[in-house]
């Protein structure tokens, strides 16, 4: 990894593969005067053979998140879209959409008992995750269809269509002629054909093309409505976003129509968590930054990703579409919980600790309890959870700050810092409370 500067992006630490891509694009821009052509004509059409002079096009033109774009793209506010199997257009496109904030409670679902081949520990690919969502009834419920059937998936040609897309100063017209598209899964019912884009990482945005090109392709081929669904999954939680295109000919007319979250039930009851609180021993506070990472779902997602292989900071940033500072926040939160280690050296990678390796390989329910236990080893979290149980509600921020100040935390001095970290405390404790199935043992 090496520092990269630029007027349009903060200092970044890049993975080795991304550094190669960055340098290849810099050479392409220099050789073909791409920036000058865009300034003069508003766009630049580049062929796969041109790109291949420096690197494979499949590695050079796939930027799923805005932050994945090479620095030369970010500085020029540029994006790239395929227009055929061998051509791409580069311009100041508004190509990305920020995921909406999740709202509402998670609906509990269960994997049918008779499905012995399907488990939460076995969701190692997008296709298996989609099969799990289908088998649990998530897709039927979300699409509001009584009966749906698996349909098209995989790579295919887009056919021919044209559309407008917002640029920096004006809209531009783009024509697509049999570009390659990929559909992670599709399900068809009486009322609609639903096309799915599935991600195993909880990112902040996505490139609209992943929904728009399949939408335009299949809109011409079937008579019933097309539903475009973006699905993320991690640690037994499925987040589904239903999008529509108000104007089918306008790439940027994307609008959220519905969002819903589902969680695979753990059958954990209140007494299980109360017993955990009583039996987990308190540990000495580590000499690490106290967590500033509100989403426990993203921390667990990071642990799942690290189970595949250790990652440099830059690789994590690219996978999530995070700001680099957020990468550090979430990796450090994993270290604080004892689940993640950081290697030493200039090219240091984050990896699972022995505890993290053991936890991530546990059966799903036990994994949740183990992660909760890692939290409750720390005085702040156990005291806040205990107060919640005593009073039936989350302590207010002032009470949480008082608990934090009594816990001998590492390197926190300013009251404003305590207040920010208190938000993380309440968020993590709420995650533990969310494990409890209140319907268990009800008469």
C-alpha cells in the first residue's frame, strides 16, 4: 500500500490490485488525452482493446461503489459505463445511488426444519443466500406474491436500448448494443418478474447500472411489470430494497419503493441473555480506541469477510465502499472485541484472531451468543445492559457517559468524544436485545 493524493479524494491506502488499476488508467488517460476529450466533447468512448493494452478490461471497468473508482476518475468526477461487449463510455455521469437508511424492525423468519442442506453457516455465495431467502419465504413476503418460481440468472446479452443519464452540466444520451449483463437471480410470479442484485457486503452505495441494465433488458422481453431488488445479507440478516424507475428511459429516475429487513430467528429468550450477563467474566480494558462504529451488523460482516482471507485496509475499503476512516473504525472495533488482529509492518493486514476464527465457524445461534459475550466482557456494555433490564428502557446518553467515565477507558478525554462513543454503546446493546425472541415461552 502507498499514500495517494489528489484534489478530489482524501489520503487513501490502496490494495495492490487497485494500485495497478490506478496506474493503468493514468497511462490510458495520458496516451489518449481522455481528460481533454471529455472537456471538449463531454465524453470519451474507449474500446476494450485500448484498455487491454495496460490491463484486462474486466479488472479495469468494474467499480461497484463510487469510492472504488480510480483517483483520476474521482478527481474528474467521472464514471464508466459499458455500451457493448467491446466498448465503454467515460463521462461525468451520476452513476451511483446511495442506499437508504434502514427503517423499521426486522421480521423474524426461520429456515424450514426439513431442509438439512441449508444453514446460515453455509451462505458462502450470493446464489445460496438468495436460495435461503426464497426457502424462508422472504421473497414471497417482500414481493407480495403467493407463488413465485426461480427464473433467469447469470450472464447474458442486454439487447439494444437507449437512455438518458445525468451529467455534471447536462443530461447525456447513451445507446447500449448487446452489452454483457449479469443477474444474480430472478423470480417470477403472477404479477411480476423480480430481478435481484445480491451483495454479501453492507456497502453504502451501488452503481445503478446493476439494476438498470437488467431492468431495460427484460422490460422489452416480458409484458408484466419488472421489479428491481437490491439485497444485502450478512450474519442471518437480509435487507431488501425495491426500486422503480419512474421514467424507464432515464437512468437517474431510480426511486425507493419499499425496504424491509428480515432476520433468521435464533430462538434465544430473555433468560439466555440474563444468564450470559451473570456468567461472562469482566476483562481488563484493552489499550485500544474505544469503539466508534455504530453498526454491529457491519462489524460482523467484516469478520465474515476476513474469514475468507486477511485483508489490507485498502481492500476492506474497496469491498465495503467505506470512507477509509470508517474502515479503521470498524476494524478497530473488531480488535476491541478480541475478534480481529492486525499484523505489523507497512503492508499490515487485518485478520481474524483465534477467538474470531472460532466464533465465525460456530453454529449460527451460538455465534450470536459468543459475539454478545465478547461485548459483555467489557464493563460499559454489561452495566448499560443491566440498567436496561432494571428499568425496562435504554439509559439516556448522560447515564451512559457516566458509566463510561467510571470504566477506565483508553485515551478518551473530551466530553464530546464520550458523547459520540455513547451512541455506539447504545447501538451495540440494542443489537444484543434484538437477539431476544419475545414470542418464546409465551402462553
